[in-house]
């Protein structure tokens, strides 16, 4: 019974992490485009912010999200004793 409770807690934390990261993904993907005209007034390195986010910003954020997910899941798996042995 205890193992099932631990698995449930592990899965709950996993879903919460996924939900948070998907919310960030949604904001960077769709909200930036929705407010592109307003964001073009902000200039970064000589380029309008909406152009910069479309060209590089979102890709950088996606890589950061993947890294956060991998790191947090490794920590979570280790906390619950589900981690894989290191090579």
C-alpha cells in the first residue's frame, strides 16, 4: 500500500511540473505572437522583441524548459527511489 501512495505522489508532482512547463511553453509560443505589435516597440540588439523571440528567443526558452524538466525529473526520481543507476 505504501508503494502505491508513493507512486501516486510521484505522478502528482510529475504532472504539476509538466503543467507548469506547458504553461510557460504556451506563453512563449502564443502570447508573444498575440502581442507582437506591442512587443515590436522594445528593441534588443537592434531587433524588435517579437522578431527576436520568433528567431531565437523561443528556441532558447524551449531548450531551457527541456533542461529544467530533465533535471527536476532526475531529482524527483531520486527522491522517490526510482532513479536509474549512473554509468
